[in-house]
């Protein structure tokens, strides 16, 4: 399973300098893949969201990688341009961005045609909840779990850390234009 996770996330996991956090982040993905009906290969094929129609060509991993890369770039800019008055912990940020949608591996099932759909579990517990559950099981610290919990709409009810805001906006800026963009 480790090889599959490294195929999905090798470059991005390497950005986490804290080896213990990098290992725990990897373990979360291993555990999610073990419990999911989806394979690592499925993640490079299925659409990143079920909310934008069946013909969406952007895959789950296309979206996930873009969120991580955008969050990393934003964190680096914040750290270099705000004179230390606003900072982002890059390890927390990158781990949180890698993990924010890991719960979708439990939310999705495959129908008889091999198409990803929301399963019963996903109807009861959306991915921020299942993602935090798996992350806590693997010893992920609270500041990273906070990002997973608050990256989606559920997080609109609480205060977010700087890192959580970055991941939330990176996620939504690469989702909402598919769903709600003005087409002229």
C-alpha cells in the first residue's frame, strides 16, 4: 500500500519536513485506501466531485494535487510577504491539504458500471468527518485535523486557523468555478 500512496503523493509528501508528520500523513492514506472500495488507480480516473455532472474530466487526484500546490504556493507567499505578522506553518498546511479530502475514499462507492457514486456511509457522514476520524486514528495532530474538519462548508461555523483558511480557499477556488461560474 505504501507504494500506491507514494505514487499518488510522493512529491507532495516530501514537502513535509517533519518526518513524523510525513509518516502519519502517509499512514492516513494507506488506511483510507485499505478501507475503501476505490483503488489508487480509481482516484486518477473518477471525477473529483459528484456535484458537477458525469462528464467532468478533472479527476480526483488532479483536483487534490492542485489544491496542495496552490496551498503551498499561498503559504510561501504569506510567509515571505507579511513580515512575520501573518504566518503559515508549512508542514501543517501541506499535511492538511493532502488530507482534507481523504474521507471521500469512504464516502464513495462504485455502482454496477464502475461509476463513482455517494454511498450510504457518505450520505450520513461527509468526508470532513470521516477524514478527521481516520486522521485521529493515525495520530495526526489537532492543528492538521482542524484543516480537514473545516475545509468544507462545515467549517463556516467555526473560526479557522490561517492554514485552514488557505486550504479552504484553495479547495473552493478550484471547485466553485466548475459548479457556479458565470458563463457569458
